[in-house]
């Protein structure tokens, strides 16, 4: 007898362990919002394209740094002219002969028809040049490339935030659809059970036939709503898979976290103006516009550079006897039709334009933060009210069901109580859905994405 007890206890322990392991594996397979975002950042095509834009700007910045370095090149030329280049000075020779009283200048002084350059000529050289001073244009170009790289990185983070907000919406919409499906299934099973009871009561002569008809109509409606809920789940699943960039979607938890009281609105507004990436984009564009003013001002200054040439090979160039040459070049444009003045004014207007955009963007973000915050508070109030209504609706359903079973209530009253409870539950999970979407968007926009993901 004692050994049987030990065996039973052992079997119970093993069964408990197996159930625990099964539960652990099931939970491990559930896709969390945080894991979904990690997958999206890895697989989403838009994010990949944005990352390539950043890499492109990194290379552009490296290329701009090369403006400070010397340029080395090789060049070569080979020419074939229609005839040799010559200088016929026989007329001058005859003039000289006359002055010297020479009777036959040609015989005495010779032929003065000289060949200066053969018709076939060629040369090759190595060239080097390097700017020394460009009025600040090179420094400005490097600063501009640095700002453009920062802008591309910030735009990449903005793209991540935009898709993260979409992910929060799609993920919670799938949770809402799954939760609604569960509720619709519960309603269907409840109404089915009620319909079966109604049929038995009718067969036993306890209720009239009209009560069974009410139950059947309710059952048909419940089935239709359940099928619609299943389709909503399928559609939400497809949308989420496409956003993440995956073919298969693991099961996700349908549990919504209960809303909590937030910190005051003004604190969120301060964080929004401090951490919002759209404002950072405007700030960097403002810096870029100021660099543009410096670039246009640089045209007022001379450009100075050094250069050198080394002759590697020459053919039929008797007049060129040197091997190398070095020098310093200066170019200073004094007047260009007032182009510089107008370009400077145009670049200054861009600075003023961005200042105006920044001012308006801050006002818009303050209002946007208040809108999200009010939506969060509204859904929090809705949730609390619906929780109270749910308690009353559960009690009403219980009482209507008992009354029907005792013959003092109608089938219609039971169905009505069941649907009322379901409607309240649906409104409650919808309030949770809207709360989480608004709260998630607010947290993402103030740069607290990780904090929000860790809460879910």
C-alpha cells in the first residue's frame, strides 16, 4: 500500500514537471513586442534601405576629406600634325645680306628656312596639385558632409521610430483581434449551450417554442461574429508579418498590460522638445544652412594652390629641355555680376526659413504631446469605468441565466445579458488597445522606446 502511494506521488511529480516544461516552451515561443521589433529592425526592407543611405553618406564624408589632400595624376599626349612647324626667315636673311653688302646672301649665309617642330610629337608627365587656401570653402565642405552624415543617421532613427509606432499599432491590433476572437468563441459556446438547454426545456414543455427560436437566432449571430473575428485575426496577422518582414509568425500573448497613472503632461512636453528626433533634424538643417552662408562668403577670397609637373617622356620636343616645373597659382574673382551677393542673401533666407520651421515645429509637438496624453487619460478613464460595468454585467448574466433555468425568465433576456457582457468586455479591451497604442507612440517620440518595450 505504501509503495503504491510512493508511485502515485512520483507520477504526480513527473506530470507536474512535464506540465511546467510544456508551459515554459509555450511561453518561450510567444513573440513579444520587443522581439518583434528586433526582427523588424533586422528584416524590414525600408529599414535596410535607410541603413544603406547612412553607409552611402559615410563614404561621401570620407570623399570630402580628400579635398585637403594633394591630387596626383598621369597624363600623356601624342599628336600628328598635317606638316612640320617651321619658320622661313630667308627674306630677313636677304635683308641682312643687303645691309652687309653681300651679293649672294643664300650662298654666304645659307638657308634660313628652319624646322621648329616635327609633325609627330608626344609627351607624358606626372602632375601634382594641392589647394593651400580656398577662402574657407574646404572647411565648410567638410563640416557640411559631417552634418549630412548626422542627418542621414537621424533620418534612419526616424524611420525606425516611424515603423516602431506602426509595429506597436499592428501588434496590439493583433492582440485585440485575438482577444475579440476568444470572447466571440466564449459567446458562441455560451449561446450554444443555452440553445441546447432551451431545446430540452421546450421538449419537456417547460418553455414555449418562441424561446428556442430566440436562442437559435442568437446562436446564428454568435457564429457569424465568431467567423468575422477569425478573419480579423488573419488580416491582422498578415499585416504584422509584412511589417516585420517575415513569412511565419509565432504565437503572441493576447494579454494587455493594465494602464497606469502617468507623470504630468508638462514633463512629457519637456522631454518631447528635448529628445524628439524631428527637432534634431531641424537643428542639423539649421547648422547646414549656416555652413551654406560660409560657403557663399568664401567666394570673396582668393584661391591659392601649389602644383608640379614632371616630364616622364618626350618625342620631337626640342624646344622643351626641362624635366620638371613647380609653381604657385592664385585665382581671385573680383566681380561676377553680383552673383555672390544674391547667393549669400538666398542662403541667409534659408537660415531664417529653418528658424521659422523650428518655432512652429515646437508648437506642433507640444500640441501633439497633449493630444496623445489626453487620449491616454481618456482610455484610462474608459477602462476603469468598463471594469465596474463588467462586474455588474457578470452579475446580471448570472441572474438572467438562473431565472431562465427556473422558468421565471426568458431566453431573450439571457441572450441580451450575454451580449451586454461581451460588448463591455470588447469595449474594455479596445480601451486597452487604444491606451497602449497612444502610450507607445508617446514613448517612442520622446526617445523612451526601450522603456516602453520592457513594460510590454
